[in-house]
């Protein structure tokens, strides 16, 4: 029986970012043995085994997702203090790792890259947890085979498939899920069917939600937050004579009335307008089911289409009318070579992107277009030696071409290097250090900012490529029924490309001053067989050009000090699992925030509970009960906009309130397999 785990950001990294990590399984035997959902660190102390999963990152397993039943990405990452998610409606949620927005990480779904954030008022991707099997977050520098543009790490979402769902030798099956939640959560329903026949396997699933706006802890309605997510996932696979081909089709949509700027309550005007955000992806992957020491290939080709549609609802204005499209076609080919002391992964990847912006004619330039093309080659080695030393090191070379909105062509070639070294100086204890330098090509930030630009927009003559530097060092410990991690991190983003709006003169695309996130994260867990307690603590100092960053969205946000605590317990006699978590954030303030008109971030503590029960003699039925924000606290998540008053000419012209998180929300759900 297995104890599942997540592991907070604190395990490896630094002299590289690829490390061979191993998520250990704790086995319980004897009376009362049963599965328990827990969070566990991935460390380099791995009994000589290697699991290339993350470099000091977070792993959310299928068992964790089944137990927590997250409705959105805020709940998906609620148990780790190193990841902050902004609040509000589903499409407004943006993931920040150590205060750096996920556009600075290589984000993939089933290995398919997801592209950058379109706008700082919108989330980076439409991700529906109903389809997820697992998530890995690689914090800090990433390995060379993590993909292009992994400035501050990588996020890897994996969706479910037929072979994940079929158990006990069954060849076909299905699952239906239904839940209802208070405080606007409403109804959520899903239906899946899957099976295997000969060498064929198939999986098909649909999911939809319908609800109302939620209220914060004070009973204040947060408009534009009604659930609007729906989607479908289809996977078709075929295996024969050691070969496997899989076709995956993924469609996710959020369609509901939203506020003009979804991550803030602008002037408390309560106005909402129609908006649709969609993500479509088609991929074809080849792998082998009979790998050898010299032949373990993977080849993928994919097409994605991300759309953001906000109809013309502001007559004569430019405050949000837009239609965005980002289309991508790309692929990857790689092979893993197994050696005596480890393995080496070598491959090539490429991606072509085009970006279209239609602002409905609200400026003298209605349409904007941009294109990028990247092709890269990489190699990453991961080695374990008998003397307690583990080494992960690699490099990649990329050629990048960017055609800007005025038709200008920019091209360059750059190299990225990484390496991580760990040493187990005593049984169950190791130290590690690592560093990386990542070349990012021509970054251009949020392309949706083009929606309100006129023809005087230009590219700075000194516009150049961007890069990132990561350093990590720390200590990992694993002793019987407890584990612990301490990681110090320092990430720098240099010459990031962004749209600049000077006080005088025309706006332009240029390079901005260095972003930096430095601090430490601490994690620990203790298990007693049928349960576990654990927690994490993260302190991050996020700056730009040495000054504290402001909570205004974009590349980086202030995080300050955050912590989490969780407990999981199983009572096997009654087929019952239950647990809870506590999220805490310290007050956040700075002179820079005050001078810019921002109010302080208030401290908050939030308690969440969950329970799962399988009725006796009905093992195919699972009943879930979740209580989020048990004590009905009024708060907003750390990476959200904070209150701000904007004055011009001595007069208040804009009053910005944050989008508060939901108050107490109770959700009851049932799933049945057949």
C-alpha cells in the first residue's frame, strides 16, 4: 500500500536543474494497511534510484487530486507555500512560483507546450483539474530536456487515460461524477468511458460546470466569478511489436460573463460582459514499449490553438475590446541512452507560433500580428555514483527568430547550461548545489497589450535577447518516518522583453531592468503509517532593479512570507479518509507600494477540510465532502491585485479593489465507476 505525496519546493537544484530525483514510496503492512494521501518531498536521497521528476519542485499525484477534488488551480496548489495563485474567476488565475509568473516557466500539458500569458489580467492557461492525472512543478532552473524558455522552471500537467483508469484486469469501464457546492460553486458533472481491445486503447471524457458568483467572507458578491469551465478529452492509442502511437485531442473552454479586468474589482461598478477563453490541442506521439539501453525514443508532433474573445462592449473605448489568437505547431524527437551509472537524453525540438490581435477598430491600427520560430538541440545526463555523489548536467542550443508587429525581423542563437551536484554524507542526509544559465530568445511579454496600441508603437533599436540565471543549494533528509528539506534559491531574469509606456513619447517594445527572486523554502513531513502531517514555509524577496516589485501583475509579484500545514488520516475499518490544510500568509507592505498608491496586503489564515468515504459493499462508489475556508475568512490570495487609489491632477480617477477569494464553500460530490 502506498502513501501518496506532493512535495513542496525544496529538494534539489542549483548547479544544474535536472537532477535525478526519486519520490519514495512508504509501504505499510499488517492490519489496517491502506492508501493515505500525503505531501512528500522529492529528494536526491533515493536509495540509488532515480526519478527524473522535478528539481526541487512540487508533485501532485493522481491520488492527491482524487482526494482533494480541486475545483481550480488555487485548490490544486493549496498545500504548497512556494506556489501562489491569484484569485477571482477561473480564467483570471495565474500561477506564480517564488513570485515569478508562469510565463517564465516551460508549461506543458501531456508534453505539449502551452505558450505565454496573453495578458496580465488573465490566467496563463485554461486548466480544468477534472482532466488531470498529475502535476509537476520544477522550481528554479530546469533541465535541458524540459523545453525551450524555462527561465524559472517548468510546469508539467498530465491528463488521465484508459490505462490509468482500468484496474483488476478489466478491459473496459466508465466513470460518472456529480457534485454540488454552496456559495456559487453550483453543479459540476463529468462522464468518462475507456477501454482496451487487442492493441487498441481509448479514453473519452466530458466535463462541465454551472454556478453563480461567489461571496467573500463578509457576504460581498464578487461579480464575474461564476463557474464557466467545460471541456472534452479524447485519447486513442495503439500498441504492436514494441511500438506505441497515441493521438490526443483536448478542448477546454471557459465561457461566462466577466469583469473588464478579471483580476481586479475596478471602481466596484459591478459591470460584467461576455467573454470566452478556449484552448484546443491535437498531438500525436510515438514511443517504444520495449526499450533497450540504446533505443528508448519519443517523437511528438502537436498543434495548439489558444483564443481569447471579448466582444466590442465599450463603445468608443480601448479598455478591453479584443480578440486574441495564438496558434502553435511544433514537435520533439529524443532518445534516452542507458549507461552503467545513469542515462543520457538527447534530442531536438521546434515550435512555430503566430499571434493575432483584433481590437475591433478602436485605434488607427485594428489588426496586429507577430510570429516566432524556435529550433533547438539538447542533451542531459543524469548519473548516480557508488560514493554517494549524484550529478545531473546538460546543455541546449536554440536558434530563435521573431517577426515583430511592424514586420521587423530579429534572429539569434544562444546556449543554455545547467548542472546539479549532490552528496549523501550520511545515510539519509545529503547536501546539494546547482546553477544554470538559460537563454530565452526574444521575449515580448503580454501580447494582448497590442489591443489598445496605435500605429506609433515601435521596437527599440537596442532590443535584444533575454536570459535567466538560477542558483540553488540546500539540505535533504529522509529518516524512517520523517523527511525534511531546506533550499536556498536565487533566480534572476535579465533583459526581459516587455512593452514600455513612458511618461512622454510613444510606447515601445524594449528590455527592462533585471527581475530577481531570492529566499528560502523549508519543508517537513512525519508519517505514522495510516496518516501524515506536514508543512512548508517559504520566504521570497522579489525585486526589479533592486527595488521591491509592485502587486500589479506582469512578470513578477511580491510574495513575502507564506506557510502551509496539512494533515491526512485514514480509518480503514470504515473505508474513510479525511484531512485538512491551513494556508497562511504574512502581512506584506513596502514603501514602494505605499508611494504607488497601493494598500498593504493583510495577513490571512485559511482552514480547509476534506473527507472521502466508500460505502461498504459499494467499492465502485466514492462520496466526497469538501469544506473550503471553514471559518469564512475575508481575504485575497497573495499574488492577486491589492487595493489601490490612482490620482491624476489631484483627483481620484480609479479605485481598484482586489478580487477576494470565496468565503466558506461546502461541496458534496459522488463518483461511480462502472
